[in-house]
C-alpha cells in the first residue's frame, strides 16, 4: 500500500470490536502507546488538526475528523506507506471533505449568521505571518464561499504547499483538474481577502479604541477607526442574542453596539487576546465570558467586526490550541 491507496474500510466485526472493547479510540488509549502508528500520528497531530480546522472552521468537527483519521490509520499496513505524513494528511482531507458536506446542511438550518469557531493561539502562531493569515477569521469567512473541493484544494496548496499530485490523491481528482480548481479558488479568494498586510500593532490600536467605547460609552473613538462600510456579523447560534443578519455602515454599527451596551444590564470588559493568530478581544459581562470580537482591518480602518457569542463555539478561547503548517 502506498500513499495513493485507500485504507481498508472497517467492517461489522471492526465496529463491534470498537464498541465492545474501545481499543481504537485514540492514540492515548494505552494499547497502541509506543507503537509506530501512535508515534506517527502524535508527531503530526497538530498539522492534521490545522488541516481539518482550516477546511471546516470548527474545532469540534476537526477533533471528530482526527478521531476518524486515527481509526483508519491504525488499520493501515504501515510498511506499504512510503510517505506517512502525506498519507495521514490524505486521510484527514478525505474525512474533512465528508464532514464539510454534512456541515453545509447544518449551516442551512443554523439560526442567524455562522462564524468560524475562534481559537486562542500561542504567540508563535502570531509570529508566523503565513499561518496567522491562513487561520484568520477574515480569511476563514472567505473560504466559506468556496465549494468543499475548492476549499480543500486551496487550503492544501496555498497554506500547506502540497504538490498537485499529493492534492489530487487526497481529493480524488486528476492533477490537471486540481490545477484548474486551484487557479479558480485562488482567483476567487484573492478578490475577497484583505488586500494588504497589516501589522498586529495597528490592529491592537484599533481594538483599543473599541475597548474604550465599552468603558466610556463614547463612540467617537470607534467612529474614527471604522470604515464607512464596515460590516458587523454576530453569531449567537440561536442560544445567545446576536444580530440575525450583517449590519452594514459605521453609524448603524455604532448604534447597534452602543444600544447593546445599554441593554446588557451589567458591566462589559474587554481583554486583549490572540485568537486565530491575530489580535482580538475576549468580552466579559460582569466577569462571565460573553463572547469574542475579531476584526478585519484594511487601509487603516476596521472593515469587519465578528462577534461570536454561541457558547458551543467558546470552548477554545481560554486555553491555547497548537497549530502548525508543517
């Protein structure tokens, strides 16, 4: 078996053994500890999670994909795999594509706007400009506009620099087709992604203006840093109150924010953090986690405000998630 072969599909006996014995639940399960399959999986786990997260925008779904990848990986004849890293990425990509297609149906029934799940990331992610941009909220939202296959091809090519042959094996297309898909996806993303590299210091300064609005209630400082056509998107998932559809325009956005502060019935605080490799704010109401605010920043102005309040998406904002492109 090489990296272009399909791992053996689990049969009924395998499924029954998993249910009855739980012997393939993960690399920390004990039975597999110290063996080559476990060592390879653990060595590449952060890479595999990053691949799955960039494809899905959901840490919870990325973890499920890693579980599915592990179950297939431990049934693979490793002696017939020439490039174990590439093979693991291939399994992860296939499982992510399956999950992404299922998520499309979930998102159609989602209450209000859908935003990617924010991750608290380590300083080294912020220092890696390529990685920070690839997992930024702004780019992740652009990736949502691609088809599942386009997204997989774009992520593997642009973020992880995989070759066309490797990507072709992962997505089940010919290398020539992958080249065309990559070109189309790149053109689509380039037309929608932020057009300039912005220093973290500029973003932090803009977020500081937002934080002062929370403390003083004076919107003037925020008006100075918002682009005229800024867009506010909120994600409450039907569990927490949030704007049901994007709010466009600086004055409308400010009215929405100031009005929300007045209705909150408590004290808001905003703590700077690095989420998805970029400066952001963790918002608390009377000391309790309320949500996170990420931004899109262009031409010295905030052009996008992304406020995630859905509690199911806030489980990764208080402990760091390791990410890597290698």
